[in-house]
């Protein structure tokens, strides 16, 4: 997972906010949404595996619109890559 994370960051680190927010059509998700979705899945894995994460509810709210079922709402916009 560490390798995939590093490679993903390397590949997207120079994207602008406009590029992160771009949607090809009404059916797809933006790169920003997909990246936050990956972060949400990683966070969920950590909570399920270690069950020792501080401020779980506060951090979970950060990932709300990157979860399945809510990604279509397109609320992940206007953030820079290190959001």
C-alpha cells in the first residue's frame, strides 16, 4: 500500500484545483473525488483493523462525500491536492 500511495501522490501532485474538480460527464467522478474515496477506504480499513483511531467521528465527516452512494452528489470540489 505504501508503494501505491507514493506513486499516486507522485502522479497527481501537480494537478490544479480545476483539474481535480473536472468531470468528463454527468456519470463520472472527478479525480479529486476518487482520491478522497481512496483516502476514505484507507481510513475505514485503519478503523476496522486497529480500532484505536482518535477523533473517528470528526475524521469520518471529512470523508462523507467520498463514500459509495454519496460520490454522485459531487460535493468534493474546490480543494487543492493536499486537502
